[in-house]
């Protein structure tokens, strides 16, 4: 344990900035360059290309969807003020060129993973430029409803001697605003919602230094479909397809691939591994293993667990917004007046703007009294079953899964019967059960349960072990297994719809408590 804590401390130190510079080539420093000062002259279309962006020619030249003049954004450093639907204002410093994300061609003419466009840029962290090369790829993928959509992945080239291997790392950026996606952060945008992407630079360093390429897909898609797990997985798998087929990266279609993600990133990791045998069998053959921690397994259990909690309750309305968006679910007829207000208020929110800012939010305060049981909301049961990992297909790769049950440290008390302890936001019993599901499918699963620490802090214990475990899989070492020794978990059966309660005009409408209640009363 002392050795593990020492390693975790080193990882935390790296995040603070001590190790980061040493992982880059000699002379790699924060150059302080302001792209706007040296930006190329504006073209006739009114757009510019900053010096850190090299636009590659596509095999089939892209035709960009025209953007209305009042929505056009030019490359170069600029400040953008408050945004509606972002509780703390959503102001940001922008360097990205939004044209790259738009595609006018008929996506149905392309196969999942087909490259639509790519460019080479410099890596940025927290808005600061590093001399590390990134290939950003726009590709065809599939959304939550099975429709063709556009995906973007950022593949960071190794700083050490390339070894021809790829790690697909899935960010914890958790946001309802597509402008907070990792690709924008890596291009140089900086806002509260991109802060986690910048801090995750420390996570990439051990892989880059040892020759791995690291793909960082925008797992929520281009509409920020927060919590829509199957979509995360499809975007991830198609991003890997695109990376392996990119001539700019020269990885090749036989390259070994590992999956890595914690918290929101674990959603992508688990779903990608589960969907790969059916959705992307070509990629499944490349997978060496998947390392995850702090995983959202069954969202309805998380609703009951974080309901009204002081720090994590705000994730509840974020998930409702994200799932309704992903599955075109109109919840307006069932929402309470407060529910309508908060869904509007958080429609562009990031976790950084919600965490602890909306403590005390409850499901009951968001929905009318006759829909106090989530199973009574038309259409919601179908969506919740679709994002229940236990109801998805089985993976066939080794897993390392980490979870903690110290949620009381964040003020989240154990949930009701059938829920139990968690890490403050994720339910430990659910994670045990998904690990057991993978075991029963014949996969070696190393399960680690950390005591006392809450969700965020547990990353420092999980990450060093996950990295060692994943590199062992790349190197062909036998995968260890906890199967047969994993504590008993929760039931993860499918939900069945129930009828709404009879309408009673005199029934009291619950109101949010805690900070959320105060914010609502003050209209902030």
C-alpha cells in the first residue's frame, strides 16, 4: 500500500506540473505564443488558419457546411463571453476553427470509421501550446439512435520512439456543451469545461514517452450527448478505425489497441469493449485489454444514490438533459416548473459548473408528483434500459476495473436497499455486478475495490495500477483475474414501465433543497 500511495503521489505531482515538461523533447517549454498575433491573413471566406494548425488535404476533399455570418468563428486567440445554459457563465478563450467540425456530404455514403478529413496541429493544455504533434481526424460514426453522424478524435503522436501501438484514452470532460470536447481543448480553447482535458495531460505522459500513440475521441459526439453510453462506445470504436487507417499516423490496421478511461471516460471504455465484437469486429481483434474505474453502470441506480446529495446531485439533471438530447425524448409534459427551469439552466453546463453548485437537487423536485417514479415517465424506461451496461452485449477482452466506496467522504450516504454504498456518484454494487458479468463471459477481470477514498481522489490509486496493467497486456503477459472472488453486487435487471400516479391538483410539489434550493430562490 505504501508503494501504491507513493506512486499515486508521483502521479498527483505530475498533474501539478512537475513531471510534464520532462516528458516532452529537450527544449519543450510553454512558448507563450499568441496565435492571433501571427495568424495568416483572412481568406475571402473570412476564416483564418493559426500557425499551429496544418490542414491536410483529404483523399476526398471536404465540402464544409456554410456557417451563418453571425455564427462564424475565426481562428486565433479571442475571448467569448457568457453563454446561456452555463451556470457560471461559460466564458472561454477560444483558438479553434469551427469549420473543421462541419461536414456537408451525405454521411450515409460512408462506412463507420471512414475518414472525412484530417489535420495536424500542436498539442495544447490549458490553452498553452506544446511542441507535440497531434493528428485530428473527422470521421463517420453512429449516434445513439443508429443514425450516421460525425466524430472527431485527436491522436497525439509519441514523444518517445514510436512502438506502433495505440491507447484509446477517454476523457472525463463530462459536459453538455460540445465546445468543451477534448479536440477543442487540444487545439487551444480554454474554459471551465475544458479544464479536465488540460489536467489529463499528465495521464498521457507515460504512454507518449514510451512510444505509444494516444487517441482521445470526443466521446459525447458533436451534440454533447452526456451519459449516452452506447453512443460513447460507437464513437470510440470508429475513432480507432479512423486512426488505424490514417496515413498520417502509419499505425496500420493490425496495430495493438488498449482502452483506458475513468469516470465519464469509463462509460466509453466499457461500452466500446462490450460493443466491439458485434459493432466493430475488425477492431475487437486488435484489442489487448480495457482498464476502467469509477464506472456508471446502471443510471437509474445512480439517480437513487445521488438524489439530493450535497456535491454530486447536479449530475442528475445533467444526465436527464443528455439522455433526452441523445434519444430525442420530450420530457417537457412531465417536468415540474423547477424541472423545466433547471434543464434550461444546465443545457450547456459542464460538470465543473454543476459540482457542488446544485447540491440538493432531487428527481422528485424535477418531475410532477404523478411521475415521482421514473418508470412512469413515457419513453424513459426504454432509454434507461438502453444505457444499462448489464443489458448490453458481452466483451471478450481482459479487464481491469477499479472502484471505491468512500462516498460518505463527499457527503453521499449509502443508497436504499438494492443500491448501497458508492464512491459519491457511482454505485459500488453495480460495478461489482458488471465485473461479474464480464467474468461469466469468460474474460479475466482484475477487480480492485479501494476503501475510504471518494470518486475523484480514488483516481490517484487507480491510474498507476491501470497503466501498469494495460502495458502488461500490450507486452503479452498473462492477465490476472479476480473472478470468483468479487464481492456480491446489485441486481441490474431491466426496468418495466408502471402507470403514473393519479393526478391530484392538491398534491404538494417537492422543491430542491440545499444549494440548489437557494440558487432557485435567488434565481441564480
